[in-house]
């Protein structure tokens, strides 16, 4: 994993690739880029640390935002082309590259500890 993707404020990584997409141009849907970056950071760090993705209420708390704005930030991050998805008809993160929040046949073990699953 590119460590620059998890360093606050230094690089927003691949999110910039999609800034020109039609989805991101809709002002009513676009969350501020810094908030999207922080949302990404919160999710990837939680997955690395615990093997589980946070709920949008936890994301909102870490962003110091109202719950609905945290939910919006999460959904805005998962724009078309983003390598992650929700469980159908929910706000639960199912997969967030390169991790799966659900058990898969792709178990990831580091230093004898297996708490991650791959996509």
C-alpha cells in the first residue's frame, strides 16, 4: 500500500483523478475535497488497525460533523469508479480496496495475526 495515501494533508492520492468526473462536478453532491480525504483516511486506518470498517456515525464523529453530513461524505467518497462498495440497500461498507469488510476466501495474515480479508 502506498503510505502517502495514509499521511494526513500530504497527498490525497487517487481521489484527485476523479475530481473532473461528472459526479464530482455536481455542487450539491460534492463534499469538500479535504473532507473526502479525511473520510478516506478514517476508513483505511480503521481497516488496517482493526480489520473492520467504521460506520458513518463513527466517521461523522471523527470529522466533527453532524451524522447526516458524515453519511454524505461517505457516499460522496464512493463515487462511480471508486474501488469500494456498500452492502446492497445499506450504508454499510462492504469493501474498501484492498480490503473486504466481509469474510472472503482471501485471508490476510501479518505476523501470525489474521484479522483482514482481501477483495
